[in-house]
C-alpha cells in the first residue's frame, strides 16, 4: 500500500498514512485532533533506482557500501566478507631525513673511491642505495684491489 501525506487545518498538522490507492483522495481523521484532513502533495521525496542489482539513491555518486564502509570499487576477489580497503598491504616506509642525508654522504664518499664493503671491494655511487637496502656492511676505507678501470670509474 502506498504512503500518502495529509494536512489537518484545525491543528496545522502534517501526517502520513498507509492507504489503498482507491481511498487515497478521501479525507482521513487526524491522529491529534480527530478532525477530517485532506490529502496534500508530498513534502519530501526520495527516489531510487537499481544498478548492478542493488537499490541506489538518486543522484548516484557511483560508490558502494560494503560492511559499513563506502568503497569506490566492488569486491571482486579476496576472502568472503572482507573489506577491500581495510586489508590493503601496508606501503614500504620511506627513508627518514637522517637516512637520506647518510645516503648522500655515502654517495659522495663512493665518488671519491673511499667506500668499500666488508670484503674491501670498492662500492660505486650507483651501488650505494642497493647495498644500503640489502643491509650490507659499508665502511670508509681504501679498496684493496683497485684496477685502472675502477680508478677511472671513481675519479
């Protein structure tokens, strides 16, 4: 049964009533003063449509609600009852200011040819970041084996 709105003139009350369509235009007694109230046009309007099998309010902003969270993409994979934006993998933490300045200092030292690994092999400026991320032992020192090609690379 449809929901209709009625207005009572004596008490200035607006109320809603569920009624069959054939009785929609007939007056209804007011729940406050029991006087006859006539039907009026609705004061509020709510519309919805169906998209992808789910009822959607109009205007539709293109998002979905999943487990109480608003998401932009539908759940297409993963475990059942899992929120796609809650269980995201954590991004790798960035370098701190101290780590960035240490890497800059190590690159400068490597450019001079004074940076070696734990086996006294020289480390070039381009290899500093990879060695740092691998947590290799890097120290300042003179390489034990410096070929003429390495000398040209570092100087």
